[in-house]
C-alpha cells in the first residue's frame, strides 16, 4: 500500500471536506473511517483529521441513512480489537 498517498488524501479531506457537495462529503468521511480503521500506520493521523472535521452533515433526503461520526467509529473499531483487520466478506 502507498502510505504516503493515503496520507496526502487525508490532508485533502481535511482541507476540502466542508466545502464539497453532499455525496463527496459522505465519501470523504467514509474514507477517513476506512483509513483509520484498516491502515494501522495512519490510525493516529486519521483520528486527528476526524477530530478536526468533526461531525459531517449530509442531506440524505427522507431515508433512514445515517452519517457515521468518524472519530467515534475509529475508536469503536479499536475497542472491538479490529484495528488493521480487513473484513473477510463484503455484503451488499
């Protein structure tokens, strides 16, 4: 994995998230969660970025979809002992 590229993208998310469109904000927030939960070398940096961006507001319309809070979800992953472990199956 290209850790430096992931790190650069975290910086980009930090600087541009709140000025982006709904769908882009949602994807950027999920990127921070993914990097923080699955890339151990960047866990600390992802938590810093998550703390700086705070709660991300996305208009999901009249659906039941929720936007996860990145810092809380990364911490939850760590508490469950899943930090750095990929899921074995993808479910759609």
